[in-house]
C-alpha cells in the first residue's frame, strides 16, 4: 500500500467495520450479562435481527428474559455504543406465557419495529406479535395477529421491511382454514399498528 493509505485510520472502511463489530459485540455482551436471550444469527430474517445500530448511532437489543420459572417477557433495550443502558421497555405478558427472542429492524426515530412469537399458555400454537417502540422507549403499538388453530393465522417466516410511510410489510405464511395447509403471505401493518393489507 502507498505510504499515505492506512486501512485502520479513523473513518476508513476497515475502521468503520471494526467499530460496528465492537458495538454489536457490546450489545450481545449486555444481553448475556442481563439474562436476555437473543435470536441466534442463523435464524435472522433478512435485516431483522436481535442487535442493531439505531438511527441515532446507539444500540438496540431485543430479546426475551425469564421472570420466575414459568414465564418470560419481551424486552427492548437501548444502549450507548459502549454498552451502557439508556432505557428499557417491556411488553405485556401473563403467567406461564413464553416470549421468543424475536428480531427487529431499526426505525428513523431511533426506535425499532419488533416481531416475536408469543405462547400465551403452555399448549399455545404461538401468536405472532409486531410491536413498535419509539426512540425514547415508548411502545407505540403492540399488534397480535390471528393464530392457529383460528382461520387466517399469519406468521412471519421471511422477514419484514419498513416502508417510506412508516408502515411495515411482513412476508411469511398464512393458514386460511386454520389447519396445517399454508400459503405464502404478505401483510402490511399501518404506522398505527393495524393490519391494513393481507395478500396470499
């Protein structure tokens, strides 16, 4: 390399990648130390994952945490890049309900949109939940989709995308009759958390 090109200089692509990796590692370390189970990377769906850099350059961690022996809750945490907690939000649960680690995509206001599976009782098939949390930790909506064995049960299996108007497009499967026969599905959830389009 020429003398004047140093790959690890501040602002270089290598330095930026290293800083990004360190920031993500700090988020995962925080989750580990605080009993928050995050989604294994191999289960990520597109850009949806458990630890991301927020639009304000802080870190968002989403996952599930046990409260007692039988119940877990969904936790959304914002951290500084060095791993210090700024705020934490929790989504409602009931006794003996299990929340999966889930995954999220960042939003322009410094918050995120999160999808996770919620098993509201021990024999539950699982309910898909989509929640939006703003950059200050306020829960804007927490939407539950139709679930098996009910008709038109829908689940995210391919990922989600934030649309320019703040809506969220979800790709996955629908079970129109509530049995085991599924079809490819896309759903659009409005900025207020309403399922406004369901296509299959």
